[in-house]
């Protein structure tokens, strides 16, 4: 018998190890715990849910609700694996109408933490207190407690150090908690939600009358105004929600929220239908923000697909896809016609995204333009009625014609093509090093076709992309100044106020040290508002908000990166991209010479910040070969 046991390779695992393995599927990080506990509170009919966390949920997670509560018997069974009040038969599994149903969450959480449960139903005078550690029951008894439930989790993953080691920074873990919390608050707008971190109230949402009001509570009025309402009702599928106006689509997927039967989920079939519903309104690099709630018969979807219940499978996905695509396409076309021709046939003013878009120059008072645009000097001159002028060739002696200096080439908004007018703008400073301004390697002949500098060298012709060259030079200068802690700064007489969503405010707190090192001084200004009081001189004042918004976008992805210096390099890149001249901007002779002189002295490879070439060469031999060709 002993010999047989020693030779046995396949064995039944002990219960404690089984529970830890199960916990690994359900409880990936603190945000997973918050999600499961809030779902239980919602299923219990709670109208008030308060989540309290400490150090990103690593030290404490507490969820308090005013739901139906449990008696002592139910409390004992609630922490057992596969014990639930939500399904009882095979048929129930395929008609799930609750957020939870497996009966694994509490047992899995208790297996990897110090777990305390306080609960009381409305028909009892006293409640139940249950205490567990590492999945083992330590104590259970009566306690005074109002109707509802409070679950407190301490020392998460204390007995699974390998999993504890994989947790991210406090800021990243808190951000994940906020993402899930926002999802649930949007799915249940009529409920009241509160989120507290390290004794600071981060979010307090009163009951909302609609999804529209909840969007307003979370993201503000201007963001809500960039969306349009969509709805459709029929026997098979009902949906209601808010999606980006076609003119207001974005370059990231951060603002996409999908709910099916009030469950926050991911569903590729629905996402494809939304994108295809936009049709020609959407290019490959553009993404709509959407807050869409679908309702189907519970038998038409399978939610038992993913351990975290974040994915679903539709029984008739093609039917859902067709309905959504057709109805959304019709809605977008109708709404666009109304916006374009709804007021006496006149085009409306463009709707701008407060998160990212900068004001147009002709909407800024002249005194403010002069004060803010420190990098340009406008030549005052009386002119007759203006006409469009877009030369294709500019010699080094030509007077430059440039686009509005406040237009930003990089925004979260889909970029629009800049226009040139014949208002002359002379660049006072390209913000480069003060070195020799005459290149020796290349002989410059002028600016052609808008953004190219034409030169010759010993081998033949060379065409330089002026904006890419400027970006690369600014990157090298800012990087050098950053590492040397020698950044020239500009103090703002009037601070720039940034109104942020809760997740963005958390991200900005995590970015504060890096931004300060980079020459930006940001201070809290009440609520989710921050004041920018100082920034690098390399950056025009009107470009600061776009830079900060882009850094928030990149910071949201930071948890997925392996290199700790990624955000630092992002800051150098984003600043250079924002501060660089426009592609259609014509340069003076001295500025053309300066770009090539500094490019020559730095002597880096022929690659821009996005990996595309800075210049293109055509040798004399290649040129002669072209002219020998017969057609």
C-alpha cells in the first residue's frame, strides 16, 4: 500500500489549495474584490453602496450596503463554495437575471484574506458577525447591526505571496477600482454610490433619474453635450444610450461602456455593430465614446463565459448586430442633418471636446492672444478683404505664411486639416539650442509644397520634412534639459483650470511628481479640478491642456508596460509633438537654416518620433537615370 502511494502521480488536492486556485480565477486584484462585493450588494437590492479602500485596496477593502441582509444560517452558507441564493436548477443557469450566480465570490475572497461579515435582515432585531482568516472560520455570533451588509477585507493575498507580488502601484490599483466602480454606477444610475480612499471621499453620486444624468455626474456637462441620444424598442431587442456625435469621435477607446441586461460587459459583436453604424463618419484611427444599455430576454445570452463574468455570448449575435448597425446608422444620419441644417439652413458652430480641444484663435480676445502666444509675433497691418493663399514654393527670402499658432496638431479629437491664411506670422523662436545657424553639409534652396525643405549635398537632392525635424529637435532638447534638471519655465499669470473625471484625477495625482520634474506645477483647486500654474517655455500656453490630456491617456495604459521609464519618454514625446510647428507653416530663411544646422550637429539617425523618415535623398546618379528613361 505504501509503495503504491509513493508511486502515485495523480492525487486529489487538499481543500485549502483548491480554494486558493479557485480564488486565483475570481480574485485577480483588489478591483476584482470590489466588483464582486458591489455586485452582491446590487443583487441584494441596495440603494446605497459605500466602498472604502486603503492603499489601492491592498490593506483594506470595505463595502457597506443597505440591501436585504442575511440571517445567521444564510451567512454561514454564503462563505461556502458553490452556495448561492440566485439559481437552483439547470434552467436557471440559462436565464440568469442577477449579476452573481456561481456562489464562488465570498469563498474565494475569504480564502486569501482576513474576512469579516456583518449582516442583518429587516425582520430581525440583531445581526450576525462572521470572521474568517485564510478560508478558516474563526468566529461567528450575534451583533447589533442595522439592516444591510458590511464586508471588510484586510491583508488581501497575505497567504499567497506570489500573487501579492504581482500587484501594481497604489495609483494603478486605485485606478482599476475606479474603472469598475464607474461601470457599476453607470449601469445602475438610480442607486447611490460612494467611494472613499485613504479617508478621502473620491466620489459621491446621488441617485440619478437617467443614464444621461449619471453621465453628467461623472464627466460633466460639456462631455455630455458631445454625445447624442439613441434608443430603439422592439420585441427582440431594446436599447438606450448616448454615443459620440460623429464630429466628436476620439482617438482612444477610453470612453466606451456597454451594459447588457444591466451587466457591464465586453461583447465584440455589439462593438462591431456600433463602429459599422458610424459608417463613413469614422476612420480607422477614430473611436466613438459610447454609453449603451441593451436589454434582451435572459435566455438570449450566456453570461457563464468568463470567470470574472465580464464577457457574454449572444445566442443570435447576427440579429443583434444587424438591428444595432441599421438603427444607429439611420440615427446618425438624421441627427447630422438636423445639426447641419436645423437652423435656417446654416451650419452650426463646431462642438468642441472640453477634454482635449483647444480654442480657435479668432475666438480668443486679441489681448489674450498677445499675452499667451509667447512663441509668435503677429505683424499688424491693415488689409483689404482677405483671400485664401497657399503657395507651393517658398525661397529662403520669402515672407512666411503660417496657420494659426494656437491650432494643435495632436489632440484626442480627430485632427482636422489646418488652413493657411495670408496673415503673416513670424516665428520668434523655434526653442532650439543657440548654436551655429548655417548647415555645412547641405545647401538650402527653400521650402516647397508646404512642409518640405529642399536642399542639395555632395550626392544629390535632399527633401526634409520640416515638422518631423522640428519634433525630433525639440525632443532632444527637452530630454537633455529634463535629465540635466535645467528646464526653462514660464509662470502663468492666470492658471489653467482642468476639470477632470474621477479616474483622471487619480491618474493626475500619480503623474504629479513626473510633471513637476518636467517643469509643470499642478495644484488641487477643489473637487476634481486642478490648476496649472507653471509649464516649460518650450510649450505655448494654449498647448498645455492638450499635453496634459494626452499624458492622462498614456498613463491609463502604464500598468500594462514593463519599463518604468515609459511615461518619462512619453512626456518628452508628447511635448515635442505639441510644441512643433504645423505642417503647413512656412518658415523664414533663418529658421530653415536653423533646423538643418541643428539636425546636422546632433547627427542622429533618419527617424522621426513615430519611426517615419525625416528626410529623403535622391542621388545625382538616380536623377540622371530617371532622365535617361524612355516612355
